[in-house]
């Protein structure tokens, strides 16, 4: 029961870290309370957007580009199609901070970005109707990741490099030593020289065992699929993020007749992840918010097919935590991805591996320091 590295949480970041660590010669154990991919985290629901010109801040652009390269590498290594090059349309008022940051971040490193007015957008994608003062920023090189398939692909590679994965195994106790850790589950005790914590909404509980009180807030979120005609087919319709006066929404074209998928990014209700998460439709706004958005911006009378709920784990500034423990350099932490983290999980996994093996990363992760909350 002795390993070089134990990874707690085998979801988006953890499974990627498990691959990179095992690829680099580490004897790795991944522990998960469920069976990934699963519906208890932030990765389920089939798809996630990857965009490069980043409205959340310029510091994310280089990481997004590195992530894209690593996703392309993962496709080649596994022979699976994990990325759909649908392009991504970011739309909003000309005064939108988000939209202007998208433009600024693209200009800084000359990313391909088309800036379109509302009429040009409607002409290219007749299924979209925007107010006259809205503009759109279209990234042709961005698109959609098959999130659950990505996790399965990293699991396949991690196991091929000797990683051991134990599911349905909840960590009950965690002890830190100067040169290692001891982890107790209900059935077993494990030892390792190093530890990665990537446990999503359960990170606060685990970090408390490491004497860290980090402001992480799990929030219930919902999304749904709607019946869609050929206007919204993924072969001619992009993934999208809309910054509107009634909220921030995101969505996906209909992929293999799955339907038009839409979710609301802002808002949500704080939850305890150990409690049962209310299913989609329990609250009026679950469907109501999405229907209101569609009626205003994609008014073709789509009927809902089905919806799901998931969890965001938010930091106060909505930036990630990717760092080593302030007192224990052999512990790396990835948490608080605030609803926009999945696209980065390829590069975050590589960064976590680097932090454990060499104590540093070639990527600039200073903005993700855990010490900023002191």
C-alpha cells in the first residue's frame, strides 16, 4: 500500500495528473469516492467548451493554448475524437467587460478572431437573434470537448503506465508527515511520499485535514437540452457564450441529434455536496432561465428534452487554486475551478505532475496562488 504519489479525486484534474505522473515514472494511486466519470462533480453532461481568447483574463490565454495542444496529443495517443472544431461565438453588448477582454486577449498574441455585428451574426447563423448594440467574437479554432470521454482517455493512459485506480473509496483520515502522507479509507491505509488533492466540491473538507481554511463554495448549477432543427447542427453552428443583461449563458450545438444544450453560468444556490443535490426542474428557474434566454436570443420555439444538475466550486475571485501547500511542498492542490476549469484540465494535470516531481512549473501560475486568500 505504498506509492510515490496518491491523487485524491480522479475527475477532470486528478485523472489528468494521474496520467502525467505515471507517464513520468511515478508509482501512482488515484482514489475517488465515486466511479469517474460521474454525475457528482463538474465534468458530467457530455460536453465542455474550450475557447482561447479569454474573457476571464489574459493570464488564461497561454494555458488555454497549451491545453488545446495537449487535447490534440491525447486524441493522437488514444485514437479517439475528443475535440469538435465547431468554433466558439462570444456575444454581448459592445460595452461588456467580458467581450472587451476577449478582444484584448486575442490582440495581445494575435489569435484568430472575427468581430461581427448583430446583422452579420444573424446572416451567418440564422438561429441567433441579437439586439443591434450587441457584437460577437468568433473563434474558428476553438470548439467542444467531449468531457466524459476525455476523462476515460486519461484513465486508459494512466492505467497503461501502471497507475492504480480505486473507486467508491472515500478518504476518512489524512495525516501529513515531513516526507510523506498517510491516508485512511474505510477499508485500507495507504502511504505515499507525495499527495495531490483534486477533489472538486469536497476539497474544503480535505484541505481542512491539512490545516487549510480556503474559501471554496460549492454551488448547484443546471443545464438542459432542447429540441433543435438543422440550424443548430454542430456542423454549421458554434458553441457559444453570451454575456447578457439577464445573465451569462453558454451552450452547445446539437451533436448527433442530442439537442441544443444551454446552461446559465452565473447565479446558483449554495449547497453541501454531501447532501442529495436537487434534480433539474425542482426549482422554477431551472427551466425558466433557459427558456427566457432562448426566447430572446434563439427564438425558434425549442421544446425541452431533458436537464441535469451539477456542481461549481467557486473561489471569491473566480480564479483557480493551483499551488503547493504553504507548509508542505510535497502536497499539490487543484481546486476552485469556478465553472470554467474543464478546458484547462489537460495542462493542469501536467502542472500538478511538475509541482510534485520538480517543485515548479514552466507555466505562470502565480495568479492561482493559495496564499492570496490570507
